[in-house]
C-alpha cells in the first residue's frame, strides 16, 4: 500500500482521534485544571515505560520482521509465538512489580500517596494492554491498514467515553483510572479484528520461544527500552524542574502545549509507523532506500510546516477552544514549540531508518544523548529566559538532532549509499 493510500486510511483514524482528543482536552481542562495536567503527564510517561517492559519491548521488532518475512509464513508464526510468550511473561512480572511498588510510585511520581490505588487498576489491565500492543504490531507488519484503523478509532471513542465520564464524576482520580484501563478495553476490539483475518490463529500467540527470533528481537528490545526510559524520564525531569521553578500550574501549561503537538503530529507519526517503518524494512537496495526517504520528505515536511504555522497564527483561539482561560500563560510557548515540531518531524524521517534497518547501537546512543540534552537545555534556558525557555529547548535540541541524523544516516551510513555502478 502506498504512502498516499496509507495516509488516507490513517487520516480517517487520526481525524477521529483528533476530534475525540479535542473534546477530551476541554473536559480535562475544566475538571482537573493546569496542575492536574502535569500529574496526568507524569502518569502517562510512567505507563509508557511500563507497557514497553510489559511487552518485552518487542513490538517494533515484530513490525519489522513480520514485514520482512512476508514470504515465509512459518517463520512469521514462530516470531509471533516468541513475541507473544515473552509478552505474557513480561506483563505478569511487571504487574506484580507495580503492585509492590504502588506506594513508592504514588509518592515519588504523582506526589500524592492517596493515589496509590491507581496502580492496582493499571496492574489489573496490564496483560490486556500488552497483548493489544502486540496485536496492533501484527496488523501493522501485515499491512492490514483498514483493520488497524478500526482498532484505533475504537480506542479513540473508548478513551473519550471512559476518560470523560470518570473525569466528570471523580476528577483527577477518575482520569488516572481511565488512563489505566482504556487500552485494556481496546484489546477486545483489536482481537476481534485480528481474529477475522485468514492468516491468524490464537495458537500463534503462545508457544515455544525460538532462539533465532529471540536474538533478532533482542536488538529492538534494547532500542525500545532506551526509548521508553530516556524520553519519558527526560520529560518527567523537565516537568519536575518547571514545577520547582514556577509551580505545578506552569508544568501543566507546558504539558498542555506538548499535548497539542502530540495531537496534530499524530497523523504523521502514525503514518510513518504504519507505512514507512515496514517499507524501510522491506527495501534491499540503498539507492531505493534513499529515494524512499527523500520522497517521504517531500510529502511530510511541507504538510507539518503548514499546520504548525496555522496553529501559531491561531494560538489564542486554539487555547480558548481546547482549554480554558486558566491556560493563557502557555501562549508564549507556541512560536518555539511549533518551529521545534517541524524540525522534530524532519529529523524523525531520518531516525526511523535506524529502527527500520536495525541500527541498534546508534539508536540507543542518540536516544539517550538527546534525552539528556533536552533536559539540560531546558534547565539552562528556563533559567536564562524564563518559562518560554522550555520551548526554546525543544527547538534547539531537535535542531542539533536533525544535523546529527543527516550526517549519520545520509552521509555516513552504508545503508543509504548506493553501490558504485548501480542505478
């Protein structure tokens, strides 16, 4: 399926996701306020880390090798059994660890010991959350775009209904409960979609662990673990630093700004994961790989630039529609954040090559390095320029990352250097 067709189907899912996210943003702005946004951000970062470990951090590898083994169904099934068995074991271990650490997590991460019971909800749904992520990886790798879209649309509506209702009735506590169980509920929709395909049987999810496939997934485990730890921890550190300097409301303003970026960039990032990542895994010829990268640039970067500029020009209206008047101080972040988002996506078009081509060591080093540099630059620039320094750091960090990706992927990497004498 082409990038344009994938973008069309993905656009349907993203339109629904953006619509539900807009409604949910307004609900949360009313019922939890700026400081509640900061706590939600802390919790979502933690959930992201936990789910990565609960899936054995294998999902990116499952996408790559499912696509790569498109002509070998027996190997695909051994891969899925290996990943499924690892996921079940890892999710059960993670659930037990969450239960045991719930008081510590509530105190140190959410800054409220009364929220410890939230983690019991998360532990209870973790197996289903992990299996949902694995099944989505299978649909992605098999290029079942329509079924993938159906599952994502269902997730958007479930998230809106459950989170909206619990936020209305129980405020911040209800919101955190909803965020703990939403993806567990989506599992049943995703399973229904996968079960209707001709290539899937339930027995393909559990079985003997194939050592060859386990070793192949191992590199992606390291990459996913680095990504799951580095980026969320840097965001937690930045959020804590903002709270220490300006108060939790300002940490919430930054989180709201980050949420806007996440919402409108979802179309691009999901499309890259759905089409671009499997495509990068399939390509054998360096010249063809380079053409794919440049072709993606011609579509993605202009689109993101137009949307970012529009959001900047309409920033006051965006704040009024998505949030409440209490969030007005976030307006100073827009110019730097929108510019940073354009550079971020430009760099991601290149950094996806590391995932698609299994460049494990390079991915881990750059992921850790630039997560630390974001935290450090945010700490420095907020002290020099005040609150808007955190968005300046976003732009500065991705500008340096973009230069690094250009050099490492397009200049240095043999993956993108055509063999002399070949077209």
